[in-house]
């Protein structure tokens, strides 16, 4: 992922906080088998210490690819918005001559994948995921020999993704003047479509921390 200096995460805590705020759905990318394209799987995930945990259906084509090469990438994207050209036109330039762009946050984890097939280990993985996604505990107990999960465990496989690297990008025009960034955030709030509000929040948050861009 190409990252301009002004788009870089300010520190590890910034992207870690962003992920922890509920950005727990991404795309798992695996190198394809020889002569085949990469395999990309949309999936929820959770953190487990420094690792990430995922489960997928056993028929998923990802398993053969991971057997061939366990080096994978999990990408999380959010808080994105299209920024029309007139919003970005510099002072004294006709609005229609402004150049549009996209705003977004992205975190990419480079990982080494370890397949989990032991029934009890898979059950524990599901328990951890349910504790994250259904913290109220409004679900049946996950046990290997009891319904409903016991009979379903053979149909899934787990993945422990050992994170070997992480990069983050916060693309919100942080190299532009303060007045420009504040105005675009106001435009996003006024438009209020899709993820405009969350994109505006990220832009204002970064503006508060950075102020004028200093190379």
C-alpha cells in the first residue's frame, strides 16, 4: 500500500485505536495457486493478543492456497468518502477545475497463517469470537459434542494469523491548509451520505493532532 508522508499513521496507537473502535471486518488476501489469481475472502476477525483469529467454511478455496503459501494479508478499510473536485479547488481557481479524490482509512496486516483443525481449538476460537461480537452472552454454549455448534464444527476451519507487520493509511488531505481541511469536513457533514460523518470525524481528529502540515 502506497502511503504519502502526510497520510501515515501518527503512531501505532492511532491505528490500533481505530481497529478497536469496531473495524473488525476485512478482506483476507492469499497468494493463488500457480497460474491462478489471488484468493480474496471477506471476513470478520478478532484480535487475540498480537494475533488475529478467523474462521471460514471448509469448502472455501482459500485452504489449498494457504497450504501452498501461508503468507497472507488482511486489509481493513473504513471511514471512506468521495471528495468532489469543487471542494478541493484552491483559492482563486474555478471550482470546476478542482481535482477530486477519495478519503479513507486502511490498515493492512501482513501475517503468517496457521490452520486450526482440532475440534476443541475451533470451539475455543468460536467462543472468543462470540465473546467479542455477542458480549451479552445471548447464545448457546459452544461445545464439541453438544448442539447447535458441535455438529457444525466439522464444516469450518480456523485460522490464527500471526501478524508479522502492519501499516496504516489515513488519507484525509492532511498536507492541505488548515482552512481547506476544515471546510471539506464541513462539506462532508452537510452532505451526510454513506460514511461522510465518520470521514469528517477522522479529518477533524487528524487536524486537531497535526495542525498545519510540516514536512
